[in-house]
């Protein structure tokens, strides 16, 4: 199954920030998918509200946390939304972070159990995707879901994942952006957000595999780290950075805008992203 319905680029935002009117505008601007972060509940009522307010926009939690939402609940939500809005809801799931979950033990086993239940409840493989950073979970994403949803990543990682996933699986990457040509100011905004993730071992360990060291990955993070995970500058400069993921093998790039008035930045970025990624 192809992934054209997701579009080449979408928007990543915290689920508490998502609303019907903004979703309608994003659809009109050409964004194909809204990815809902912050570990929304599997039965969050906002999924249906966003889908009902739009015509073709895909809505995807990124991700439902396997420790917080039962797989039976996730399956029920998927099947209900798939019936009402065929092909427009993608169930993103993941194991989250050991720093945030007391029950975080054997995450790989937890993911496989979750997938087993989704299978038993009739959720198709193409209707779900996995948060994946390392090779082992990437292979699981390839074999038992539509594909992988990496976060806080760089194009070199995208290329590695594409090699693991093969040519058919979905690879939808998140990348943060600050629409500001003042590099010092933009880095400040980016560091405020991206630096938080340097307290989470799975992200730090993954970035170490791509030539980042202690000087880069000690909070709040070096300029090199910030520049790598937060695209900043003009709309054209940002679009060119995001296009590196596409050239490395990404099917879709989810744009997370940092700073004041993300919707205004998304308006500015949309036509430029269409030129570079569409």
C-alpha cells in the first residue's frame, strides 16, 4: 500500500494545540497529515473532531503510549474511526521513555504484545506505525506495521532507517523548525525545546551513533546539536534542510514549528515546502 494519502509534508503539534479551524486551514495550505504529540489517549475525542472538520487530512497520534492506553482501547478507536473516515486515521504507537514511566520494563516485549492485540482485534498492519529509533524496533516496524515514525532525528539517521525498512515501508520523520533568519535568536528558541530531549537516554544514545559527543549532547546542547535537529533561517533554507530527509529516503516530513504563532509560520512555509518536497 502506498502512502500518498499522507502527503509529502505534514504538521507535528501537541494534541492540546490541535483544533478544528486550524486543521481546516492546514488542509487548505497543503499539509497532508496532522501528527499529534504529547502521547494523546487512544480514545481521545479530538481525533474524530479533527477528521470531521476536514475532508482529506490524515490524523495520526504520534504516539499513543503503550503503557498509558490499553491495546484494546486503541483497536476500538481505530476501527471506529476507520469505519467513519476510511484511510484517514493512522495509529501511531510507541513505548515512550523510561524516565517518564515507572512501568517501563522490556519495551520491545510491550510493543510486540500491543501489536498482537491489535492483530487479534482486526487492526490492519497498514493502519498502524511505530515510533522507532534503533535497528531492532525499526525491523519490528517494517515487519508488523506500516513503518517507522522517528523523532528528533537527522538525515543520516533517516538514510539508515530506510536501509533497514526497505523500499516499501513508511518512513515519516519529525523535524523542528524556527522561521527566523537571526541565527542566535533562532538557536535560542530551538535549544529551549530540543535541549529537553537531552535528558532522555533513548534520544541521546541514538544521536551518539551519528557523530555527536558529550560536548554536543550535554544539556542544553551545543550549537551543532541545535543546528542538526532544528532547521532555522528563511522559509527556503528550512525547506532545503527538510528536503535532505526526503533525499535520504523519507516518504513524509512532519514539521514541528517552534516559537510564537506556529500557524503563521506554517502559512509562510507551505508553498515553499510544496516546491521542495511536493
